[in-house]
């Protein structure tokens, strides 16, 4: 079921006291830097604009902070006739007849899967939203945007999460204030699994040998890389209009940090125009910015597309 939402004289300051003030200011500055570095990454464009039909809804309900970047150009779903656009954290649909935006229930899609014992437990409990999740839920118009909770707070791989009809909230205690509650990347997961096959016109791959220019999108596993985490890069290559995946594309990743550039080769793109891989990092200092250039090439070596990304380390 898709939930529909309408768009509608001088004193001498003691030395210790002064030192305390300076320390607090430095700590506050670090927190601001961390927040800005996250926003910098979240705001980094992957070359796909938000469709006009979704722009006002996107901005009203939180923009980049909630939805993330658009993953692909919008397309018309054959069965429903709706205009669909995927974002990193959500999927939006536009009903051209009723002229309103609907939200696809990605939370239900991700939570109600065969063998999920938590789904069985949740069906027998009274579900509530509390603490940090509640504050974020209320501030984000969660009842309208995320829908009702469908799980309690649960642990998934060491991360505290809670599922809602349309989304998943995650708790990241090491992130800066204001970013510790984040919307999980379910839009990206759904897009990679089934999204590009919703429209038959989108699932006919084109061999990279026949492509002179392509649209390349690059997404990171983590905008801020904390200690003991492994960074990964997800790359999609499509024809310029964003409708057909490009198969057999060579993908080279240049990582620049500490004044040195390293090159990593990812597997060629698959039938969905997708490839991914972990990024090896050596002796990266805390707070270091890592610049990434992704180059997509045809079999003969000719460059057909480039994308850029960046992230920071923090530990």
C-alpha cells in the first residue's frame, strides 16, 4: 500500500577561567566542522536534479537532510502511470491525475521480509516512538512523511534503528549534534534491487562499446568515516538521459589524500550498469578530506563519463 500525502572599568579574568572558555570554544568549533563536513557530503551532487513535480515537496519536508540526493531521472511506471523518482533515502511518486505526491512504503518493504523474527514480535506489541527518534520524528513531520512505526527500536549490526511505514531511522552516537538521527538509505537499496526494472524501457542495457557519453553517479557508504569502518563506493553508469544502464564499463577510482593519489580499479559494470567496491585507505589522519574522482571508460579506453565525491575521516 502506498501512503498518499497532499501537497498542500576592565576586570582581570583568571587564567584558568579564560582557559576553560577557550577550550569550550574549540570544542564547539570541532562540532561545527563535523556537521559542516557531513552537510558538504550530503550536498554533493551526483548530477541528477530533483524533478519539478517533486521539488516543493522535497524542500518542504527536509530536502537533502531527509531525502538525500536524487539517484536517477524520473520515469513513468507502466502499471500505475505515476511519475517515479528515487532518492537515496526515499522513493517519491507523483499521481498526474490527482496531482499529488505519494510516498512509497520502503519501511514495509525492508522490514516485512520472510524470516524476520522482529516483524513477528512487532505484530504483538504496542509500538511507540521515544527519545531521540521521537524528537526527530516530530521535527520532520514524521506522521505525514515517515508514517506510523512498524517496529520497536531494534539492533541491526550494532546500529540502533526503528522502522516506519515509509522509512527507517538510525542512531549514530558518534556523529555531531543534529546528525545523530539519520534516515536510512532504503531508497538506494530498493533502487539497486528492483527500481531500475520498474519500467521495461529502463532494463535494456547498452554495451559500453556503443556509448560515447554516459552519466556516472557515485555514492559512498559513509559521509564521515569513523574508526574501524571500511569505506565503500557504489557507482552507476547510464545513458545521458538516465534511462538505460551501460554494461561492461571500466571504472577507475582515484583517491587523493595526504598529498598522494592512489588508483583503484572496480569491476566492470554489470547488466544494471552498477559496480561497487571497498576503498583501501592507508594512514589517513583524523579530519582528513579524501577526494575521489571516478572515471568511466569504454573498452577501448576512451573516457565516457566522470563523477566526483569526497568524505572526511573522524576518530
